[in-house]
C-alpha cells in the first residue's frame, strides 16, 4: 500500500511500495491512473497528472490526481498538450520550476484551472520513445520540489515505462487469446458437435424407416429429427457470428474516435465526422487500412492544410466501404507535389485490398480524399494500382 503524504516513512520505502503497486497492475488504464496517484504521494504533491502522447503529437489521454470532480468539470477543456506539457513530450530530462506561472512555457491554462505554483515534470521514456509524462504541482509544505524529489520521480518514471510496456503487451496477448479461443470454439462446434448431432438425427431416421414403428411413434421420431436439424441451423448461425468480426465492429468506432481526439488535440480546425453505425462485417484488415488512411490524412491536414473545416465520412453501400475526408485548406497539386511517404502508403494500402484511392485537390481549393474498398478480396496476387490512380482530378 502507498502511504499518505503525511506518513512518517522514508521516501525510499515509499518508492519501493510504489513500484510494487505498479508492477502488479495488468490493465494499462489502471497503471496510468495509479501512476499519477502514486507519484503525488511519493513527493507530497497536491496535484499530479499523467499525459500520454497521441501519434499526432498532442495528448491522447490525461489522468489527474488531487483535483475534485467539480474542479475538473469547471474547466472548459482538458489540456491540449501545449506549452510545458508539449515540452515534456519532447525533452528527455525533468523540468523543475519554483513558480510555474513565471515560466513562459506555462501557456494554455484555462481560466478555471486551480492556481498551481511549484512544478516538477518528468518524461516517461522507453527505448527512446516517449510513453508519457508525469506532472507534479504544489508541494504540500509550500516548498519547491527538491533534488531528492526529482531523483525519486525519475526513478519511478523508469519503472513506470516498464510497467506501461508490460501492460500493453498483456492487453495484446489477451486480445489474441480471445480471437484464438473463438476460432477454437467455432472449429469444435463445427467439426465435433454438429457432426455428432447430425449422426443422431440420421440414426433416428434409419430407425423410423427400418423398424416400422406405430404411426404415433414414427411421427415423434420424425419431429425429433427436424428438431435436431433446427439445432444444427442455430449452431451454424452462431459459428458465423463467432467468425464474423464482432470485435472489429466495436473497435472500429473506438479507433476512429481515438484518431479524431488526436487530431483535435493538435489542430484548431473544426472536425465533423459521420461514421455509419453498425459496420459489423468489415474484416480486421479493412478496419486497419481505413483507420490508417484517416490517421495519415488528418495528420497531413494538421501539418500542411491550414484548414478551418474538416469532414470525415465512412459509409457502406452494400458492395464496398467508402471513406471520404475533405478539408477547406490551401490545397495542393497531387501530380507535382513533392511526396513524402504518406500519399504513396495510402495508395498501396488501398490497392492491396483491391480498392481505389483518389485525391482531388488544387492550390487554393482544399483537398478531398476518397477511398473505395470492395467487400470481396482481390484475386490471389496483391494488386497495386498504377500511380495515376492518385490524381489531381
Ligand atoms: N490536405 C492537404 N492540404 C495541403 N497539402 C497537402 C495535404 N495533404 C498533403 N499535402 C501536400 O502533399 C505533400 C505530400 O504528402 P505526404 O503525406 O506524401 O508527405 P508528408 O506529409 O510531407 O510527409 P510524411 O512522409 O511524413 O507523411 C505534403 O508535403 C503536402 O505538401
Ligand atoms: Mg504525410
């Protein structure tokens, strides 16, 4: 257990407890939540927060400790990852300040934000990648954070990196195990149970035909055989549902939401989205490609377009899935623009699924990307469309 801020325990004991508490958590969400709390106790900070970067450079998740629900509710926005928070997602060393308000990087606090003075921020880095940052504010004795505090939180951040990596790995394994288990159940049902029920039905039929039972018994045998056929049909339907990407449908919405949140955290453009609900039949491959296209296109818009409006639409017309993303920004000429990897990756991802990708854009007229991916997969060899399919329309 982690001791309260006023407990007379050595900070090293507290650190050791904190690390133990972290490494016993296996859910990533719980690791992150506990980390904010644990680090606040460790150095007697009134407030703590933990930010996790999004792939687009802002914050994907933000957990706070020490603020009341009312304080959180009164703020008009959660931090968007500017100023100090952004800085901590880039630097490799801690940042320690006696008075946060005096620092020019402390921009971006909304009016209702509680006043905070002393500050200690520590990046959480694993193998050169920023997994998150810890922010601690207002030491309880009104003193600034000390060298010792910085050392302890830096040590904690090192262990936190391992705990976060472990929890992520655990989650991946769990998902994989669910998919494998589903496949196994579907196979057992199909090859085992259905075949057994089928053979019982046949035996009932043979008995009825060869034993000349009285009419009433013959009728009962016939009904029992039909009943078994219905059970087999139900099982077949159940297997189809198991094999269909039920899971993917859930994650499609979640994944898009996460990409949109990432975009909103780094761009002031207004993003309107229209994602058709109930897309339960898309394969995992297709969901992955759609999400990656959206991610890259929104990242291009955030970085290059200077747009005020962005529109994302995903619809299914029964034969194919159509993704449209438009912006009203500065536009570009797709035929002559100097390409990075983004546009070419998008073209080949869609091509591999037998779909088409077009980009309509010209300088001064915004840009529209349209991807159309058919339901049937392409013939055996991967189809990569000619370069002309991404055009300036
Ligand atoms: N929505 C957009 N509005 C304006 N210009 C864009 C837009 N999308 C792409 N561009 C232009 O097209 C160029 C090529 O885009 P592409 O995604 O291939 O490369 P990149 O974004 O520069 O680099 P990266 O490899 O990191 O993705 C961009 O550099 C930019 O000039
Ligand atoms: Mg790009």
